């Protein structure tokens, strides 16, 4: 009786092929989830942070950029970022994810408590009133969905639920080992991010920056922004997100590539 031994090479090739197909499918599913859930978060806050308020160029502009301590997934931080987009304002962002160790101690030292958003004052409504009064048409023009209230805060919470996984700007990214302040990757200069709040793809980049506690300068270029022409001179086209990282002399489009780059260079 003749018996046929299994062909080890064929079995190995078949196995590798199957693993490749599974990984490819998982990658496609992850990308589809990312885009769908981030788009859903945008739809939960219809129109907010999509375009600049008409006539905003006639209002005063800050002599220096605002400094904001915030958490990407925080419903109240979201309201403030929406206000920045609408008023065409930029800000230096110091991310404070849950369990963050880079800026949370600094936040407590300046404000007295671990609460975000913070920019010389706590409470999103107070910050929005300040920027609308000083750099906009007045606090009476703050959109209802940016104010405190069940519907306004509820829809902002809904946007958070659409992106509720730990790496969506909820928690500090710890890598394989517990992260401490001493093990965080040094970031000599903040990364510059050209963005606007309502973009689903910009959200993915902000989430990565938040989880990695990478400080960044947020340059808002929402629809009708007066900064779009200057941005195109720098980038070559009107597309966001776009980052400029002087630490590595890097300029880059595409959210997926940017997120991969950030985790490659700034994860512990």
C-alpha cells in the first residue's frame, strides 16, 4: 500500500496565504470602521466647525495663539475646538488624555485641578464666551449646540460614543510597558496640524496626538478661512489633515500615513 506524505511546502504556502488574506480583510474592516465612526461623530454635531463665521476677518485677532489643555474625546473640549474653527482661531494644544503624565501635572499647577478644557479658565461655556466676546461678534452669537444644555452636551457626548475605543484620544498610549513621565518620547517642538474640527480624517490625527501626548499647534483652515491661501502655498494643495513636524523635517498628508508616522516616532 502506497501512502502520500503531506507536502509541507504547499501546506506552509497555503497557511501563509490564508494569514495574508485575513490580515488584509482585518485592515479593510478597520479602515471602514475608522471612516464610518469618525463620520458619524461629525454628523452628531451637524455643521459645527465646518466653516468660518462670515465677517470674522473684521474682528480682533489674538496677538499670541491661545494655549489649551484639553482631551480630544471630551465633549466639552469638542465645543471649544468647534468655536475655534468657527472663529478661525489657532491654538497651542497640550493634550491631557486619561492617565496622561506629560501635561496633567502642569494643568493642576496652573489651574488647581485636573479638568479640561482649560485656557486660563475652566468650563467650556466660559472659554467660548471669552473668545466670542474678544475675537467674534459677542457671546450672544454662540450657536445653541455649543452652549450648555441637554441637547448640546448630549450630541457632543454622542460624538464621543462614536469614537469610544481607548486609542481614540481617551487614554494615554502606554505601549508594551506602563508609561511614566520619564519614558515619554521627548518632543522638542510642537507638531503643526492644519485641520478643521468637523473633518472625520483630521479627527483621527488629533486622536493619535492626544493619546501619544504630543503637543501640537492647531491651525484651523475651515471652509472660508482666510488662511487657506497661505496654507496652499505651504502644502501645494487644499487638503487636510496636513502636518509639519520640524523635529524630523517631515511634511505629510493622509490621515492613515500621519497616524502611522506619529506612532512610529512618538510611541514609547
